[in-house]
C-alpha cells in the first residue's frame, strides 16, 4: 500500500464530505475518470481503479464550495469545485456567477 507521502497528484476535498456517510467522487487527473470514495477513509491517499494513479486528498475545512488553483504548466488561474462539496457544479453556473466567485475568493486570499 502506498504511503501518504507517495502520491502522484492532489485532490481538494471539502472537509464536511468526510463527516458524511455517503460516497463522493474524486477526479483522476491522469485518466480523467471519476471514482467514488466512501468515508471513513483508511488513508489520505486513494488509488484510481482505472489507471492506478495515486491521489492524495487535501482536506479543506468545512465546505467552502470552490477554490482557485494555478495550472502548474501555464500559471493560469482556474476555478475548481472541491470534491464532496454540496455547491453546484461549475457546469451549472453562468459565466457571471463564476466571475463573482473568483472575485470573492481573491478577496479572501491573504497577502504574501
């Protein structure tokens, strides 16, 4: 079994999802598959059943819904929904709603 420091990529998870008793989906950044995990989890690292990619679950307290990330190759900012969040999926939001969420998230970031 892979250790918690032995993983291929992270997945950001709403902490509230771990308190629930139902499964939630994790997205594999290697093969683009979604796969369910059910709390309680024995480890912070889960393995994609399709390709074997090791995904470390990075827990964000509560359920903030969304977060801003940076593409490691281009440096471009993008909005993502936390795994297990009760917030609407990005595909259900209008461009205006996404812009408002981005602005709110930028306002919460602390200065360097």
